[in-house]
C-alpha cells in the first residue's frame, strides 16, 4: 500500500491493515522488506528511543529526524508522522510549519491526537493536500488528564463523545483513525459507523487494522507486558544471549579468530 486510497480500498475489500511504529533506519529496512502495510513514526519515539516517561517530550525536531531515517530505510512504505504535543493547538501557522517539516522529512501523512478544539486545523491541513490520520480513545499526549493508561469509553457519555468525535473527524476529512485502548465492542461500533478505516491498539479484533510498537511486537522490553501486546519474538533474550556470548568469547580470546583477522 502506497497511498491513502490503499487504506480505503483495504477497508472496502474487507482486508485487514497491518501497521507498526518505526523510528530508525535499520529497523525500517527490515520493515520495508516485510509485508507490513504502513509505518507510523510515532511520538512514542520519545519513550522508546529517548527514554522519556511520556510522549509529550517528542519535539518536532526529534520526530523529523526519525522520519528522515525511516524514509531512507523504508522508501516503499506509506509513512505517517505524529504531530508533536500541542503543536496543533498553537494556531494554524505553527501547525502548518510542523506539517511542512514532517512531510519534507519523508512522511506522506500526519497523525493528530484528539478532535475537539482543533477540527478546523485538521480540515485546513487536509484541504492543503496533506492526509491526516486521527487518534481517539486513549490519546497519550493527554496522559496527565487521563491519570494513566486506562481503558477509555467505558461510560455511555464517553461512548457518545467518542462516536461524535469520530464522525466529526471523518467530516473534517481524515483518511483513517487510530482507536487506542477502548472496549472491543465500542471499536466495532465506530468501525461500522465510519466509512474510513479504523486502526486499533488495545481496541480488540473488529477494527479495520492493527498497530503495534515495533519494539513491543519483537519483545525487546521484558518489563513491558500490557494485555494488548502480543510478542511475536523474544529479541530481548536473543540480544542478551548474543552480548554475553560475545563477552565470553572476548574474555576467553575466542574472538576474533583467524577467519575474522587479517
Ligand atoms: O506514537 C505511537 O506509537 C502511537 C501508536 C500507539 C498508535 O501513537
């Protein structure tokens, strides 16, 4: 899939969309060679690559740098970049500047969290020719307001608000929406109501597609085990063993051998 039309076609055809986050050139090369449909250079880069506690520390400069690296490694994939914390709340000029930077860095679309208070800005970005992905449910840039990573849309009022926001975003012109940490039945309802695809993370099996953080999917962090993550490999173990094996070989003077020497 190379375009937003690919997203729409997959929903129409009933084919599920697979997405992963990516932040670096080496991983991007692996993803580029895989069947994964699209890449998100998420603001989770602040946590996963830079060790911050939340995504609010992801700056435009940071995300732009990682988009450039990912684009070099995955030239064939559709790349979406996250708009950093508050940028789209600081007025149109600031939002458009961020979009300019991210698209020139190599993204084909931007993702913006939330809806209320910046629907006009989203509509303007879309009208300017830049595809926008929405993000509802648990929006991590508002983590301090949520008070933690809690499942959203549990009350009737919260479900109504989510449905209204999803509809409003679709009317503003977004091409797809991430639904994070909401009950599966609610994600199903949103997916059936909207004509655009929904991409779930912790939102059950009924969304049009799924997204996982690359490092979670390949099991790099043994201490991070939320219910919605499935680890498809245990790379923590593989890398840990490889490092200790190398260390042992160095100490025992088994590395480098003749074949690795000149
Ligand atoms: O930044 C990110 O990784 C995300 C995904 C969780 C959707 O926004």
